[in-house]
């Protein structure tokens, strides 16, 4: 059932790849729209990795929308002035780092976000950017775009690729077979005890 639910989210293997195609503006815009549809259906249950990917891709390709020619896309591009883009990228990256590290925050005393980010193998630049955007001056657009690209690369290797592997039919079949075998063992064990 888990595999079936997951496969309904991305109905084709290539759909999740569209979020990682900023050079294909129309494809990336379509991927962002798919996540917006998910968001409208599941609200807060949308995984942080999915939400962050869509936000960053939307912001990174926003300037390229004007080249596509549609009036809607041109309006979207003009609404992303540099300060607005800096604020939006800074917020998206800060929310991502905070969202990941908050689950690692255990114990009586709070540990530094940089330590928690290191434990999660996040690039140090991301936790540094989060600290600057939160407590110091907002980083430059170049720094933010570089961090967004690193964040997307981290998400690709630590979230999207593992998800893709889980959704492969053979992997689903193997997991279901393992669960069936475990259930059989439990049933046989229960029968032997009675």
C-alpha cells in the first residue's frame, strides 16, 4: 500500500526529474505546479524536501520565465526584484535548514544548528547562510543562488534519489515480499505458541 500511495504522487518516473531541470523552464514550472497541487491537497503534510525543492526551483527559474513569452510568466518574473528574490531565497533556505535540524534537537539544552547540520551532512555553507540571513546581513544574490544550488544538489542525492529507488517496481516488490515473509514468521510463531 505504501508503494501504491507513493507512486500516485509522481505518476511517472520522469515527473520528479522535472523539478531538477531549471534549464527547461516550462518543465520546471510544470513540476512546481505539481507540487502546488500536492500542497493544496495535503497542506502541512507535504514533506519539507518536496516543498523546499519546489520553492527553490521556482525562485531560481523565475528570472527565466520572461524569456518564455507568456504574460503570466512575464508578470511572475517582474515580481521577483533582486531584494524580493534575496528575501525569498534566504527564507526558503533558512526554513529548510531549520526544518531539518529541528528534528535532531533533543535533550535538555539546545545544540547549535551548525552542529546539527553537520550531523545531517548538510554543506557547511547552508548552515552559515542560515546564520547570516537570520542574525546578520542578508547575503548577496550570488551567495544565495549558490547555496540554493547546493541545497538542491543535497536534496537530489539525499531525498529524491532514495525516493526514486524506493519507487522502483523491483524495490517495492522486494519490500512487500519481505513484509509478507515477516508476517508469515509471526503467524507461524503465534501458531506454535498456541
